[in-house]
């Protein structure tokens, strides 16, 4: 054991407080010659497993602990001003009993004691003290705080109380030497306490960062935590740079006056010996009926399912062999109970009519899962591989993720909780981390660097998966140049690199649930957030500890399917078994091929829709392939896939053995399973070994893959010459071809998709397409219900209803249900869709209507429904929505009389019942109110546009009409995009969301909804205009010269065409930089816009504006827009005026005054992007230079810049730049 051990250390898991990454921390401990170190994060144990493993890897002894928060009184007290203050106490686990007690303490602090912070109290400490060592903590500890408050007797009393709880020799008074003035006073008090009580002293340093020079980064981290800046006088800080991992020599020197405090660190370290066990399973036992053996019960259930599904299969005996093989693997790996648990809760869901998805992930490759009805994807039909799910040659937990109805997922979790015990089931934590760009932005805010400067640096970091600041510096010379030559940028990047990747906050995983054989706190500490109890360890750590983890996912589409099926039965008397529909239905594939896929799961994004129209799918395998190909990497295969499907006679295989593997995808490598089949078929690998190779290929480990290449091509033998792997050459593949095939697999493996997952989702896609085709009204009603509360989506699907010829009716007090319903082939808005109308009053309205018949008039409604719920705001919203139109009274008249009617009815009822009963209770047909005699005011109905505006106000969209309705044909043919096109689809989050490129041409049509003007430095106006189209709203930017030219058209409610360029910037909604504005009138027409075909349909695709073609590769963005780029740009074209300005090497210098509005700066950046070209721009702002932009220089650009910042701040130079 060394001479000193750090026992009070905060890692990155003291969220936004500790700045020590675990691995560098442990490496530094070893570098400094220490052989032990503790982890004591604030209030939680998030990092203890990572810390334990990192220590073991470096040969360092891990000491597991936590700096807990102590309640001012009890953990249950929550009185503001008294209980909002907490103390600190450091706890270290001596042994495994102490470790378990520490987990229980920390768990209870969250689940029982949380008030601002997770708190324990003396009662908990008394209960769970065994195996723990206590230290009195920092200045925030209860004992140091009492000393600072000149309450020595309280400090003494607390010290003796803690010693009594932990036992003699297990509690220490903590001395620190940190440069903080108050610490000297505390140390004196602690030494006195030790002398008087005999409680030993220990030296610590409350380590928050690794090196002394990291103090500044830590201070910035604290600013990020508290949302302050370094310039704020009151920002949170420690007022010292001493809280780093000090070498033992420094600690010994600083505590030379108290050597026993140093010696006790070693003594404590020797006392702490926790051993964690990894890999041992802690799966709950499934309660098998009649105490039957679990494996025999599982096998029996599988055989039943097998007979039901494969009774007449021609290869039944061969399939039974596979089933028995899978069962033997499951048994040998110890996962029998796992499968029974999953089988049980899925059975519960199905018996209780909770929709369950057909399967997701690699579990769909298991015949056992299929026979148990865990999945509904036949692995034989789709040629799926069990080893992709559970590999006997790679021991790992199985992972069965299940999709449930979005609305009823919670019922399944409740069932599991009730069956296995509340203390044995929990959700799972997840950590949000500081990614590269986010770290730059957070640090920039903390350093008070202007937004524009931070934004410039952040955007130099490529938006790629796994991108780090370090990688960005290597590949982006502009970023590297700024880092090396601009001091403020250097500090920004250097600090961000220290903080990058650190956990920023903890939250609950959207789907993960863990089930344990014992109370979870025996294995894992718990955390609580917003009522959800979850583990403090993430999914991967739980698996390492042998705990059963699974995903209970709520899928909106399953709710749509459920609701559609229910409405079809109610309206048509047809009972659909969605799992038994014909997956070969040609009419459904024809609908998909026509691009009528709005609302169809996985197929509705514009790019995917276009892919389907080009592909013309004719079978479920085409849909599976489509879902697999439409993502980064595999997209390059799309043209070849389409070409080969249309011309199968031209498909050529590198070797005949590839044909049975690749023929299902027309000669293209698409799936991970195909990689596995190729290495098995051509080189003789086992499927287990093939899965290992697939994984290695995906990770692109060069040395490993070169070894694997040798095995694949030449095979492998043991020392005695026995063939272990035959290799491709032994199987008749020549060496050159074998290497070429291996290279192709290497190139594709990292992009290949899991066919099992795609198959499950393709089935859901087909099911939704089937329902849309055969029961369109019910399907669209169910789809609309699934997006209640999302006006843009509702608007988008209402527009789709119109295209389909389905009428969507406004709410009606006598016809509407709670949600969207179907009546006589039409869809009726539900009453809960109306703003300010609560579910409670809607239920009352419907219940009363069902009991006593339709409402005869507005007054009849008010008399029959409880006035406490049917309040003025609710009634006004119902009037505006048109819900009372069927009473034959103008909305204008109701709006001007409803308050008096309500008041008169209320007064009349009060007279009759003295306020003791509700109007609802006494209303009857026999009682005719005097209110019936009140005449409505004699006034005309509101203007149609005002009526529409009222509908939009309370429904979020126009229903009975649209201000643009008369122009729909012109709009459909003329626009290049709708506002809804720029919304990321929930079900297509995995797909590429680059339908429109930054800077690409855009034409929209809409009405001017709102105009905000601002004044530039040259005292000219520019505008930010909200335009409302048929599907929603988007913002457009109008620069001064454009505003001057088209200002007369920028008036509220005016219908206009707007052309310009898309501006897509991080952290902002996409905008259009306006070029031209024209009045929208009947008969307006345009030549085919870029990205539109002759029918007005969009040709714009994912990956830019690409059109899938069966004879060539994807078209690049610049080619799609080539014609437009040569069009007149405010009177200038590349071929004439612009080239005139490029005769010399030129540059533009722009000084942005310090007080410039942020919106102006944003507009300047958008302007520069609009005029993107080859000449450099130097932006000077607050002493910094931005050289990011290059432009085409022309008078229009220069004039606009002068308008923004003033003529004196824009300089156009013509000179030769030095290289």
C-alpha cells in the first residue's frame, strides 16, 4: 500500500460538478504512484461500476463510496427555508455488505428523501450503517458547518453521534488543505474535536478536477450547471484552484503538522475491500404452473406453437431439428426463465387486447420466439438466423424488445411490477452527454462569448455520428487555424474538449425495464425522476451485472391499427385479424407504388415514398429491403436494386454460391444475415462464428479482419492438420474472387441492416397500407386521433383526407365524440380537439346526450350540463369551432349573447334550488326556462375569413374551409415544398432527413400570417414574415432591398407566392431567404420547378434532391438545381454580371458593431450563404475575425450588407491575396 490515498474524489458523475473523467483519473492515480483511490460522487453512484472496472484494468484498488446529502431534520420533511439546505457526509464501503447498504441508502435518498437533493437522515443511517466508513466531508458537512457557525457543542454532539452509528474506528474527521479561508478555521475545530473525543483525523482534498490548471475548466462547468457566465459576479465557484488530484508528496507536505491524517488514508484503504461479480445471472424465476420443470414447460409451449404454425410444412422434420437446437442453446445458456417471462407478459397483453408488434430486432430470427407468439415473423419464410439473436459462441444476454400499443404500454409494465414485485422491477436510467457541438455552445455561453462567434466555431464541427472536437481539428483546417490563432477560440475549444462527452443530465430511458430475482437494491442503486423509479446504472452496465433488461416500447402505429380495426368492426361489421391478412395482396402494393403512403408506417417520408414509386414493390421482401436500404450507406445500392429488379436477366453473381443468398435482393448485399450466410456458404463457417465475423467487420478492426480474410479465403487447420474452417478455395471459389467478395463484405458490413428488425417493421408497414387501402376513412380517423395535440400533423393528414376524397367535418355538439369519429363515410372532429374544452366536460356532454337525446338548442345545452365545467372560456371555444352551427344560430350572435344566457340560466336556477344542486341535476323537459325567450341580437354572420380564423384559433387548423382553398390546384402544381415537409417524422427518425438542402431553391404559397420588422444600421427596414400554407407555418426572411421592392405584397391575410433559398441552420427552424414575391391568383402557373415533376408531385429525395433512377447513380444536388442557379438572381447571373466581379481576386470586409441585434447577425450570415461563392469575407465582431464565408461579390450583396451595418462598415477590396 502506498503512502497516501485520495478518499474524497468527484468524477464526471457528480453531474456538471465533477470534471474528472474516470479513465484519465485512474491513469493519473497510477502515474502519481498511488495504488488506491475512492469515488465519492455527490448523492449518487452512477459511476461506481465504470470506476471499479477502470481501476482493475490499471491495477488500482477501487474504493467505492458516495458523498451523500443529509437532511436538516428527517428525510420526509420538506418545508421551504428549513429543509432546502442539506449537509454532506462521505460514506465508503468496507465490504460487500457495506456496498449493499450504501446502495440502499442512496436509493432511499432518491425515493423517500428527495427535496432539491436526494437526502438521507439519521434513521436511515442507523438502519444501514453496517460495513460503512464515514468521513465528515467538506465545508458543507454537518460538523464543519456547525464549527463555521461557532456552534462547537453541536459539532461535538454530531461527531459523537456519527461515531456511535458507525462504530469506533469507522468514523473520521476530514481535514482539507484547499486554500479556502474558512477551511483553516474548520481544521482547527476538527483537530480540537479529535483531541477531545478520540475520533481519528483523515486528510482529503475534495478532488473535483485532475490537474491544477483544470480549475478554470471546472469553474466553467459550474457555470454550465447553474446557467450563469464567468462574468457574473455571483456565479458559483470554489474560490480556489487547489481541488485537484494532488501527488502524495504535496499532501504529505501540506499535512506535515498532522501525519496521522495521512497515515489514516492508507489505513482506511486497507479496510475497504469490495468485490463485484460480473456475468452471473440474476434472472427471476418464472412461476411454472404445477411446479413443472421450467425447461419442459417451455418446450411444451414451443411444440404446441410449432404444430399450430408448421403442421403442414414440407420440411417439418428439419424445422423441428432447428427448434430443438434453439431450445438446447437457450437451456445451456441459462435463459429458459427469460423466455418464459417474455412469453408470459406478451400473453397477458394479447389476452387483454393490448396490441403487440410482430417483432423487432434480432429476436425475430428465433423460431422459439415465433412458436411462443413472442414474435409474429416466420424466421423460415424470411430466412432469418437464430445466431444473429443468440450466439452460443459469444455469451451475451438475449435482447427481446417488444412494441406495444402506445396508449396501453403502461398496463404491461404494471402487470410485470405486480407479478414480480414493486421492489424487483424498475425502469432504466440514461445519461445525456455533452456532444462536440453542444460542448462548444455550453462553454461559449459560460464564457460569455457572443453567440455569432460560438455559432461559427460550432458549425465548423462536421455533423457526423461519433464526431469529436479532436477529430474535427484534424479534418477541418479552418477550425484548426482558428484554434491556433485566435486566443478566445483557443480557450473555447480547449475547455470544451475537457468537458466534451461528460454526462450532462440523467433521465429515464424511454423503454428500458429491468427485472431482478431479488430486490433491485441488492444489485443496483435506484434513482427517481418525475415519479419514475429507475436504476442508477444504464443498460449496458445492468447486463454486465447479470440483470434482465428488456425494452417495452410504445409504438403509436400499433394504436392506429387497433383503433382502425375497432372502427371497421363498429361501422362495417367486419372483424379483421390484422396478423392474418394476405401479405401478397397486389392492390396494396399498387397503392404503395403510386406513392399513396401518407400515414403508412416507415414509408411516408417523401424520399421513401419516391423510392417506392420507383421500385414498384410487388412483395413483402421488397418492403423489407426498402426499409433496410433507405439509410446512410446502403442508399448507394438503391439504383442497382431498382435496376436489377426491373431487369433480373442482367444480374450477375461473382460466384454461383452467392445466388441463393442474394437472389431475394436482386443480387445486392443488403442484410447482416447475408454477410453471415456468405461466410458460411462459401468458407464453411459455423453460423455462430459467422456472427462474430460480421461484428468484427462492422467495427472495421484492420488487424483482426486481415486474419479473418486468411481464414475466409484459405481456411484454418489445427496443429494436427484437422480442418477447422474449410475456406472459400476448398469450396471451389478461386482466390481472386474470394478476396473480392471479402472486400465487398468489408465495405458493406458496417452499413448492413438487421433483416429480422426490417421484416418486423415491414409487416407493420404493410398492415397500415392494407388498412389505408381497404378502410381509408377509419384508418385516417385513427391516424388523426393518434396526433391529437399536434396541429401541424393534423393539418397534414386532413389535407391527405381531402386528396383521398374524404370529407373532414368540424366539431358538432350532437354528432362529435371525444375524438375523431367516422359518420357515413366522413370524419368528424372530436370535442376534445377543441382548445379549452376539457375531457371532463366532454364526457358530461356525451353522457347527457346519450341519456336524454340530442341538444335542441344552445340554451338546452347550458341547462343540461353542469355550469362548473361548461364555463365561459369553454363555450366560447366551442362557438368558434362551429360546434353549435347545427342549432341554426350565427356564430356572431352566439358570441355576443352567450355570457348573458349563461348568467340568466344560472340566476334562474339559483332561485329555484338555492345553489344546492347543479343545473345538470334538476334539468328536465318539464321545466321551460324563461331564458328561452331571450332574443339573439340581430346581426349578420362574421366574414368567412374571420370564421376560418376562429377555427384556426381553437382547432389549430382550418376545417370548414381554408383561405387558400380556391388556389389548391395552382399550389399543388407550383410549390416545391410545404411547411410540413420540414418536420421530422416520428416513425422515420432512422431515415435521412435531408430532403431539402441548405441553400436549395424553394417556392411556397401561402397567406401572410404575421410580419415583424426590424431596423438595420443604415436605418432601413427588413422583415421576418410568418407565412401560412395548406399544412402549417414557416418563417421567411425579407432583406431591405426585397422589402422595398415587394413591400406592398407583405400584408396580413394576403395570398402570395414566395421564391427564395432555404436556410437550414442548427438549432433553428428552417427559413426561406426571399428573392421574389408575387400575388397568388387563380390561374397562376410556373414552369416545372426544380424538384417537381409534370404532375406537381415532389421529386426531391433523401440525401439531397436526388431522384432514384434505374440506369444511373443518385443525382447530386448541384445538378438538380443547375438550371435555377443560372437564372436571374436579382438581375444578376453567373454568366454575366457576377463573372464581371470576379475578374480580380477580391474580398469583402464587414465590421459588425458590438451592439448589433442578434437577429441582424443571423440575417447577415443567411445573406452571405445566399450569395455563396469563391471570394472570402472577413467579419469583424467584438475583436474577433470570422473567415468562414465565401461569396459571389456583386452590387446587390454589397448594398444589402451596407443596409445592415452602415456603409462605413463595409469595404470591398480588389487585390491579390498572398497564399
